[in-house]
């Protein structure tokens, strides 16, 4: 790597080169040797402990490749077949009628509803000490899928929870024990473990800090006791040992690696972007295998381009920057490729910012954005505070120091995130009669809520969450929100309200 390229890569991490801030652990490897390894920022702000190569991070969904690998090791042991129905191993947890295979859940084409929204609908909050049995209960309650298996791709954490359950039933060991014995120890991943309990002490662990772009950082705890879709704790030096196997399998059976890198083919013949615990796409004609992770304020990304023998690992304890974007930018710099394309910048019909509440429209997932005005300045309300909007040269308004830009237009808002743009319209109270007041119950989650008419529209009330107003986006879609983790569209159909979330679809709540 030339000094000029090194400086350009350094510049990607400029927000973490301040005096005291969270940061990132970076390792870039090519042709079997490390060509860039640096750490920026602090693992613990309270005690000013810097991030080092031995700092350990919770890597969230990067964990999924290890859960898939565990299942495929059992395939090579002769204990399962990827095309077997999951009922052969966990029939007591299955209440829906469609057959679903192990391959389908590891490819995210099963139709299984995602565990997180199902838990929230049951009144379980993200910062509760959620246990594996809580997810088992949510799985058992499902009597329908989001869609027929293999007909569509939709990310589902529930499938990887189920893989963990199956592995434990076949081996008599917990997944953390099995992965340590069959994966981490053989690969030499001495700083890697799967956390099985929120009370577990993890040496050298970085703390998790939310960055809302307003100059302050907020401790964002991770309290649940779950694994399968998440909870591997590791460092970049250990993860490179796994990425090495995707290029030149040495310690893992090549048949397993081949299956993990094979994308799903949908029933209409099209190819999905998900493989087995890995995602795939093309970057300037090169095949990329990658996966990101996001839990609490932990963010991470691993990227591998076998054709160029390139591996990139980025692990952060902050939400400041989008890891997947940084990884692709670094890949382009190392390989001397053109820069990655950015989301298009709206340029027509731009207006001055205005205070108000904005709601996304389908097919985007349900999201609200609240803009506040105070003394002539505008702010975006965030989970942990308020962030000032700053005018940009192209007519947009940046959300503090974040890579988020708002473009105000007549009647709508274009919300540009680092990887996509969400179109949002001004939210207002729904028209009278849009929803029928009453108490509703959704049987697949045991969710109970009440709808009440008020002088200003209507509200939804739930135990543990309280009361939230219902808003319409002017396109016949209404939604409520109990915070960024739990926001759903709702529509009235007779005596039922149909609920749609991010990764759960078409759940029917019946008026009691």
C-alpha cells in the first residue's frame, strides 16, 4: 500500500480522530498479509481506554456466519441435511403449516417473521434481559409466515435463532460451547466467544456509545441474553482467520465454504443477495461477500473479495458512520477502482426547512422523522436528544455531524441516509372513521392494544409502552410509534386491524 493510499484510508475515519470519542478497529488484508491495521478512538470514554488491536467488540449480525457454519459442520457430521424440514429437529416449536428447510432459514428465504418485532409486540423491550426461551415462545405463536418459503427474500433473525436451537439439540452442547470447540479453537480465534448471558464478563470489551451528531455521546447498553443471530464477541485479528477460509479453505471443509457462499435462488428463478450467513453483490464487476452488524451502538462490517484476495474488517463502538459504506470505500481505494456510487441528491422543488412530523410510505419500512424549530434554528428529534440541522451547499440540511441529509420539498421530505433515500410525507391525524375504536388482540404475538378516538384524531395504547398518537401520511397509510425499535403501519379491515412492520407482515389484530 502506498503512503498516499494509506492517507486516504486514514481520512475515512476522521470523525474518530478527535480528542475523546468512540472509534473503530480496522484491518485490511490482501494476498495473505496484513497491509493496513489501525485503531482510532476509545473503547471506554469514562476511563479513557483507547481501542487497540486486542479490543473486543460485540459484532451483532456478523455472528450469523458462525451460526450457519455450526449447522453445516453438523451436516458434514451426518447429523442433518440442509434441505431437511426444520420440523425434524424442532417440531415442538412450529405451528405454521408450510414446510421450511434449514437451507431456507440460513438463506433468509423462509418467510419466518423476525424475532425482534414479535418480541416488541408482546410487550418485551429491547433493553430487557431477553432470554432464548422468550424467542422460542414467539416462534411457537407464529401460525403464518410472511410469504411462502423460497418466494421472496426478507432478512429474519428468527431463522438463525432456530439454527442455534437445532445445533444445541443435536449436540447436547450450547451453541457457545459448540462454536468454541469446533470453530474458534481450530481456527485459532483466541479472543472470540459467544456471549450467552448479559451478566457475562468479556475481557477487553469496548463499550457502546450512541452518536446523535450533536457533539455528545450516549451510553447505549446491550442487555439481552440471546445468541444465534448475534452475540459473537471478537476482534479484527480473529475475524481475519475466518475470512481467510473464504479465499483459501484450510481448516474448514471446502464444501461448507462453497455452500456458505452460494446465493439463494427464488422460486421465480431470480437470485437473492443472501447466501449462508453472508450477503453477496457485485462491486465494479467483482464478486463481494460481506456482512454487517448493528446492535445497541455497536457497528461492524466484514468484506471479502476472493478474486483479489482482499479482506476488510471494521469494528466500531459507535453509530457515527456507516460501516458498509466505509468498507466499500476502502476496497475501492486499495484496488484503485472508481468511487462507489452515492444515493442521488434531489435538486428540484427544494424548499426551506419546516417543523413538523413526517412519515415514510410503503414500500419503505415504517419510520417517523420529527423536525423542531427553536429561535429560528431547526433540529431533528433523535432517540437520545435533539440534533441541529446544518445547511449544505446543495440545498439540503445535514443532521449535525451524521451522514444524514434532509431535503425539504412541498408536501414531503427526502431523507437521505448513507446508502438510500426514504421519501416521507407530512404526517397528520387520520380522518374520522379510519380506525374503529376498541380493544384489539393479535393472536400470533398475544399483543393487546386499544384504539381510542380523541379530539385530535386517535391513539393506540399498550401495557409497558403507554399511549401513542396515530398518524396518516396522506396516502391512506396510518402508523404509530413507541420509539425507533417499534413502529408499525396499521389499516382497518372490518373488525380487524392489519399490522405491518419492518420484517413482520400482515398480522391481523381482531377487535374484542
